[in-house]
């Protein structure tokens, strides 16, 4: 596995690149949706897909009937991106406005997961990636249900990480302008859980739902 040439050859803002696997994995583990790009019938395609990570492999979750997943099952090159927006940066001049973000770009070749144990491991990892603790709490899938789901595995063979994590960068000549400048942080906010009352039992909301965070 290696850092991609996107990072190695960049001439613009080289300090924004981070070559640590720990930073890459932290971005991946915080995310819920990735965007997967590939070429289909000579046309570029980018689709949002839910995913999880096990070591250096990304598992993409989808339906057996998806024509996109049928394409990926053939073994094709993919580009996968995950981005977190952390803040809007408002400077005194328009050209110095920016955003704080963390992003990673991954490259690898797709393969259909057919091994039963790997499929089971990917399903559990996927559930616990989205909602940690849910796998042990809810009814687990039957073999028949497992036949209706698909996982595409992508072992990361090239990658880059790029981040901006600082404040306003105004020109010195603009610092005395009568314009507000600063940082407007942004983040996901989870609302109060809404209980489904369709069953015959009243069950308390579990702690992992009440305290859900990314």
C-alpha cells in the first residue's frame, strides 16, 4: 500500500497533506457514506454508498439487484472518497474565504465477497460501524436474508489524506477592514430518538442510541 501520487505530486498547499495511516483511518471510521467513482460504459460514474472498514479493506454494502454492484463484482478499479466538513472560514476579503475539512481519497480494485465467514464478518463490522453495539442487541440475519445482501471489498493500494484545520488567513493589508472575520464550526447533531410502537412490548431506548456520537 502506498500514498497516491495525488499527494506526492501536489504543488498546492503541501502542508495540508497528512501521510499517517492513523489519520486516514480516523476519517474513514468517522464517516457513514463514501462516494465511489468508476468508469461504466465509457462514462464516469460517482455513487454514494454506505461502507465500513476492516484493517486496510473497505466494504461497500448494497443490494444484489444493483447494476452498479454487478459491475463492481467483475473486479474494476475504484476511487473512493470520504470528506468531513468542520467549519466555514470567513475572512475579511472574499479570496481568503475557505473551509476546514478532513478528506481521504482511496484507490483499489473491487471484488465480490463470496466467502461465508468474510461475508458474516463484513456484515457485523458494517452494523457496528453505523451503530456501535447494535449487532449484539438486534436479531441477527438468517442465511436466507444474507442471500439478499451484497458486499464489495476494496483493499486500499493507494491513498492520500488532505486537511485544513486552522483559522483565518487574511492578508496583512486587510486586517483593519470593518468586516467580521472568523470561524463558523459545523457538525452533525443527532436529535431525540423516536420510538416505534408497532410491537407488543415497550422497550427502553438503549444507551448506545441515547449517547450516539460519531
